[in-house]
């Protein structure tokens, strides 16, 4: 089973003439499996039900074959527009002021890297525990921290890794995603050392 498509859109303007960007995408279904997430039957905290917007601030940096690019300010705003059966429809706006982007997603309870998880996850998970492993992609999800920081903050750290990326998600005692550290190697098949790093933390929520 597969999917293929062609999309076109406006790109950058060069010498007053709008250029066109064309993408050809082919996606093939190779496997389907049911995830067994330990906190899937837990309940979200009242904080998650009363929150309509979260603002994250941080930086973006990259390096290309040992040439480092200066850090740039990066932001991510998550706006919750609707809720049903424990699911939340979230509009994510991220990037920089010069190059913003927007995507709409559905955030659920049993999700890796979701905006909210049930607080019970902090009491049932242990450091070093493997939450999930996908034999096709090689993606592994594990707990790398579960405890109290030197500043006295209760924190749960979940790490999602594969050959070309590492994502760290940090949750507080209410199960709210308060920080992310992302590292990617987009050109893993090329003979270079390109690496992209993002780090952003929750600065405001309402």
C-alpha cells in the first residue's frame, strides 16, 4: 500500500520573480502495530483541561561539516482549539519571526512527545525503562530521568532516538511538556556532518 503526490507552492522571490517550489512525495505503508504506552489509561490533569495556549522560547542552531552557524532565536506556540474524548486539536506555530511555519495536529493521551501526559506516568516509570521500540525504523523511546532536579522541581525526561535524531521531552508534575531538546542529522546518507539542534522551554501558558 502506498501513497504518492505532487504539491506546488510559492517559494522565495529572486530578482522580483516569484519562484515555485515543487515537491514529489512517495510514502509506502510497511508495517502497522499497536503501541503499549504505560500511561495510556491514565487521566490528564485539570491543568491540561484549562490550558488554551502554550508559548515556548529557545534557539535553533546548525553545523555543516564542522562549520557552526550562530544560534538563532526560535519559538513555538501551541494553541488548543477543541477537545473531545481526551484528544486535543492543536495548532503549532514555530520558527523565527522571519520564517514562521504552521501545522495542525491532534494531541492524545497515549502519545510520545505530546503536549500533555497523565501525571501518573511520573509514578509508574523508572529511569532506564524502555517504553517502546520499533523494529522497522529502529526508533527507541526510554526514560532517561525521573526525579527531582537540584532546584526542587519534579521532572520526567523521555528520550526518543534513532540513527539520525535524538529528541528529549521534559514533563513537570502536572504532565505538561515544559521543554524539548532536539538534535537531527538530516543528511545521514550524505558524506557530511550536518547537524541541526533545537532547544526550547515553556515560557508562558494560559
